């Protein structure tokens, strides 16, 4: 996975063999975009106790529609607006891989 950096050398996404992932695509910086082959989806990390109000509102909107949530010990990976054939589980695996690589780049 090749990390994408902004002008301040901060990781803002990544390129990989069959797609890309971005941290934020909206003006409020609340959710990102994942593309894997012919499938796209939006995603964000959510913590019920610590997420800001804008993210709380987005979460409450998303859970009313088709979505997938993987709870990793209180921090949730929320996937929504999926278009394409890839399963939610496959998409979350790619997000997990990205987050693991991003964390590893800081160490």
C-alpha cells in the first residue's frame, strides 16, 4: 500500500493494487471514500463517547440506511453508500489494512 501525503506530509489516503482510499472527501472532514475494483463506499471511524457532534449526526443518519459497522473495542468502522459488488466485509478488511499501515508509518 502506497500512502498519499498532503503538503504537510500528513497521510490522507493510500493507493493499492486494485483501488484507493481517502480519509476525507467532504468539506467537514467527517467521512472518507474507498474504491476497490468496481465498488465504492464511504467510511468513517466512530466512537460513541468521543466523536464530535457532526460525526454523531452523520452516524444517526447512516444507521437508518444500508450500512455496515465493525466494532473494534469501542471504535467503530462505519461503511455506507456502497455501490458495487464487493461485500461490506471485504471493504472493512481493506480499511483495517489501511489503518494498520497508517499506524505503522507513525512508529
